[in-house]
C-alpha cells in the first residue's frame, strides 16, 4: 500500500528546499501539513531519515536486576501522590492533543502559545511531536514491555485511556524532552526552567503509573536523538528562527501566560 503521508511530506520538503535561495517559508497552518487523520500533522522528517533507536537504546531492565528494582521503587513511591495536585498535573500532562498541549511550557516561557498568537511556535511543537513519536514506534514494537499499572493490577491517572504492552521507551517523555531541548535553544535565558519542566513532564508518566522510570530515561534519549537529526533539516531550522522571533515579539509586547502558573509551580514543588 502506498505511503501517502510519506509522499506528501517528501513533496512538501522538496518544494521548500527548492525555494532555498529565496528563503524557506515554513507553513504554519496544520492543514498544510495534514497527516491523514484529524489532529495529526506530518513531522519534518521522511520515514527513512528517522533515527533507528533500536540500535541505540539499552535493553529494558529485566526482573531481578538492580535496574528493575529501581523501577519498582519509583512506582511504589509515586503511589502516594494519587489525588494530589501533582497527580492532577500529571493527568493534564498526558494530553498531547492541540491546543491543550501548548500549555505544558506556557508558564516557563511566560507567554501564550497558540495557533493564533504564535503560529510558527505552535506548528513547530506539533511537528516535533510527530517526529519524536514516530522514532519511538520501532523500539516500542520490539520490546513490548508491560506498563507498570497493568503489571500491578492498578489504575492510572487517565483511567479512560487504554494501553497495551508498549511501555519502553516512553513516547510522552521523548516528545516532552524534544520540546524542552528546542525551547531551551529558542529562549536560552529561561533554559533552566524549560529543561526542568521538560524533565518533570517525563516524571508525570511515572506518577501516572503508565511508565517505569527506565522508560522515561530511554524516552529522553529518543527525544535528544530526534532533535539532533532535526537540526539538519532546513525547514525545521527555518521554523525555529520564525518561532524565536515570535517569542521575542511576545516578550516586547508584554504578553504573559494565561494559565495559573502559581498552581503549576506549587504542584511541581512536590517531590517523590
């Protein structure tokens, strides 16, 4: 069966590269990079240019190992957070749909992020999500690791969400860490806070009970590998430049995040 998403993406990339001398103008409309189903957009990278993390990631920890014992310890420690504001934030972090996902870094950037306010930044985040998610697919399919809450006969922070044995690596973590690395580059004066939020975004998956700690460690490797490859893509690089200008313009205009950032900070202050 023809891979229409790949064909569309390749054609789009070729068109933009040809326009190189005149300057790449990355699209900002989700319709321009429609991925074939509602809410899904194409990433920047063709399928054959995605990093193959099966050759990079270590094997997931095996029962009886010290690493697996550490996974179990983290799972047990985070059960005490059930019903707390940190648990509720972890549940919100689970939502990767747009526009909801734009709130993850809105507070640490302290600007509104949306298709209307920051169109280049918005589509940048959406397309990075697609690339990081696809890089996760092969190792997930290879290892088929059982999720912790299923292994313990427990419930997660998102009980309506159905999971299968695809815990390693954590896709949410790879996406969140990829976002954090890119945003830290776009707003270096806030890099510390951005990277901390990206790290804690991965921790939310452990708190939810849907990933082992080692899944999130592996997810950060996936996110970093994805971002490293993206920097060789001219459309991604051009979109980053546009997104940086939007962030700077929002700062000059005095725009602030519309979220309850104190409540988020209070929730993140909870450690396990």
